[in-house]
């Protein structure tokens, strides 16, 4: 059996699948699910599946993962951090607004008490 390897500009290598979309670390999006195609093919071959069929199965699984809209743990953690930052920002804005309202109310109360006296 001959294996083909394709080298991508960022250095990632895909065995068997020349058109594979591969992203360097840190550039994975929500639809990217880590999938070791070579290990998958080797496992199928060890179970008696012929190499061409194992490669076809691997390509089909990889292609199906491209269209899956699944949040990874990293995605959820990033969203949690973003939401915490937004809540902290909102809390600061509300504190400033409430402080402004209190200052205006005290000023109005002081002015009215002097005017009425």
C-alpha cells in the first residue's frame, strides 16, 4: 500500500486526503473537530477493511465533521469569558448611572431644602 502525504503551507500534513482542510493550532472554529484520519484508517485496516474502503470511510467521516455545528469545550470557555467581561462592563455602567442618579437626587433635595427654608 502506498500512502500519499500532502504538506500544507502552515506545516500540517494529511495522509491519504489531498484536499483536507487543516487549520493550525489556535485557528479551529466551532465546526472543527479533531479527527486523526491516519489512525482511523489504520484501525479499519487492522479490522480487515481494505485500504481503499478505509480511506473512503475516513474521508466521509472527516467531511461529515466539516458540517457539524458543535461547540467545543474551548468555544464554551471562550463564550463564558466573553459573557463575564460583558457583565462586568454592564455592572460598571449601572454603578455609574446609579451614582449619577444619587448625586442628582441629593443635589435636588439640598436645593429644595434651602429654597423651602
